C-alpha cells in the first residue's frame, strides 16, 4: 500500500488479498481479517484524499445519459475518444459481427425484391448463376409455402419479368386457370381443355424435325416418344407397371396404326391405338410367330386407353389439334381447371401427361433458347410415378436443353406422399428435390417446420426464420447460401396476379 508523495507520480492505492498459511488457528485468521479490513479502509481514505472527492460522491451510481450521448466536453465527441486497435481474421470477424449481411448474388438477373438483411435489391437468374456460383449445379427451383403467402405471385412474376430477358414460359398444367390472364398479358396462348370445351390436343402429333437430324433418326425418336407416352398413360390408369407382353402389344399396335395413318395422309390418334388393342386378331396377325396370346394380354391396355376415347376425357385427346404449337410464342399454358375438381386427380394427370408430350417438341429443341417450365400445384402429381418419371427426365436434361423447371407445392411433406420409404415414387420425388439447386421456402405451419428442416437440411436459424415469415417474404437457399427476400410487386402485377378477387 502506498500514498501520494509530493514531487513523484501518483500511484493507485491498493491492498493485496488476504493470505493465511495452512495450519493457522482460528484466532490468528480473525486477527488477519481485521487487519485487512483496516488496511482497505486506509487505502480508500488515501485515494479520496488524493482525488479530492468525498465518500458520498464515490458511492453515487453512474449517471444515465440520453440516447444522443453524454453532453458537454466529456462526451468523447470530436475524435477525443481513442480506443486501442483490435486485429482479427475475417473468419473471426464473421462470428464476432453477426450483423454482417450476405453480399448477394450479383446485379445480373431478374429483379425479385428486397434483401431484408442487406437492405438492398435482390436479383436472381438461374441461367446467369450457372457456372459462376460454387455449388450451383442446375437451374431447377423448388417453391413451397402455405396458402395465401404469395408463392403463386412469385411464380407468375418470374414468368412475366423473364420475358423481358428473351425467355419463354410453358405451363403444361394449370389446374386452377390462374395463368390464362398472364398468358394473355404477354401475348401468349392459353388452351382450355375439359368436357364441352372446343380445345383439342393430339398427343401423337409428330414434332417438326430439327435440321441437324436425319429423317431415319427422327422417325425413331418420334416412335420412342409415342411409346413412352402410351406407357405412361396406361400405367396411370392401371396403377401398376406394365407386363412384358403388354409392352409388346403397345409396340405392335403403334406400328400398325402409324402405317395406316400415314397411308391415309393423317396423323395417328389414341382412338386408333385403343381400337387395335381391342382386336386380338389384329394384334396376332401383326405380331406373327411371336404373338402367342398377345391379344388376351392386351385386354387391360385396351380398357385403360378407352377412358381417353370414350370416358370422361372423350374428345379432348382423340381428334386433330385445334392449336398449332408455336415455339416462338412468349408463353403457352394448358388450362385444366375443368378437370380434377371432384377429388380424383387421375383425369388431371392423364391430361397433363398428354399436354406434356405435346409440348416436348419445343422442350427438346436445342436451339429453342432459354425456357421456364412451371409445374403449378405440383403436390397433386406426386402420387403418380409415371408422371414423376417424365418430370425427372426434364429435370436431368435441364442443363442440356436450356430449361429451368419450377415446381410449386404447399408443404415439403407433399414430397413424402409420393410413396412409402424405399418405393419408386418416393425415390423419384426426393430425386426432384435433390436436383433443385434453389429452394424457396415461404412460411410453413408449425407442425410442418421439422419436416422442412429435415428434408432441406436447414440450420437452427433458418428453421426459426421460416416459422415467422410474413406474406411475400421467403427464405431463399441458393447453392447453400441463404437470403431472406421480400418479394415486391408492381401495382399492375398485383391486379394481374390477384387470386383473392372473389374473397374481396
């Protein structure tokens, strides 16, 4: 302990902590504590005497200042406050300063809205990001969110704004008819299919031959596409995979129908296929020595395809197409709002399968430019493996064909409805998710948050965020990077995308 001496630099008064050797008796320890208390009192008195403050002032609590800071010359303003520099690595800085925001994805792309954390504009273009962002391996997008949070508006603004970049938009299934006004606003085409409507599509139409492919190769490609379509339709109606003899029956029936239609100067129709499958003697005569009981094996196929000719889909896909496919049109949508309203999605899936086959001519054209393929209300398609297989083929070929697939669902658990764990449907649905480098998650219900976190591998912060997102605000996961984005709409877009008009 020391006291201020004149002529020397003042040192702070202090007292060392109490130390008592081991084995000291109780009386000695008590006396030592008393001496320590007296020494501390003398040290405090000496400090007060040196600084000129009173004991009452020393015991006063620190004052509280307004938010503007302490007034007067002691406010530390005007660079009078000097703090020592603190050095750290950038890895440490990212943890020490959690308020630092993502740098964004760059300025090239379609304007989406506002980055909530960075307080800046957020733009996105899967074609521009491919090859420039680490981990961005494909242009496919998954969009999920509960009803009324604005996910449909986001999908439609993608379509509307991407046309300005030279992209085209195809909607093979519009189950609610909401894309028809968008197509009309863009100068595109919308085809409405349903009982009593004039629209017709022949899914067996041959696509125009690309200049780079020979006649023989193109004929084989057209035949393969038609067989895949017939197989998908049959599997959807039968609810099972086809047997080997059923594949042979479809093969032979298609060849016979195409020969007869070519001789008559017209395209083949599904009704021709159904009629041939219903005639065992025609199949046996066409198959020759390999026929066996081919006619009997095709009985189920005949009844399956009859639904598209004489059932609830009669006339829609068994007549010449009323609209020619224009690959230069900015947008094409297939309005299927007249189908699937009874709770049975089989008719909707059959119609979408036929429409998808009809649109494949433009999708597989390598010179067709960049295109969006939008699968709205995709949760209704998850229970049909045949259609999932066709979607998976488009997902896998997206980079080579220059297409970006956008799948819109309500909940992440919708993917689990494709089948039990280990089933083919479940594997196909999970494969679609794995092939989406971009996942956009709008608010999820409380009981769905854990499933979303498990399927997407969300962090604790991301999981907490999706339960508190407001309307139009979503969590964007782009190749492992996360953004919270507020989607912004122009007043014209709000009127065009309004799905609550009847509620108002």
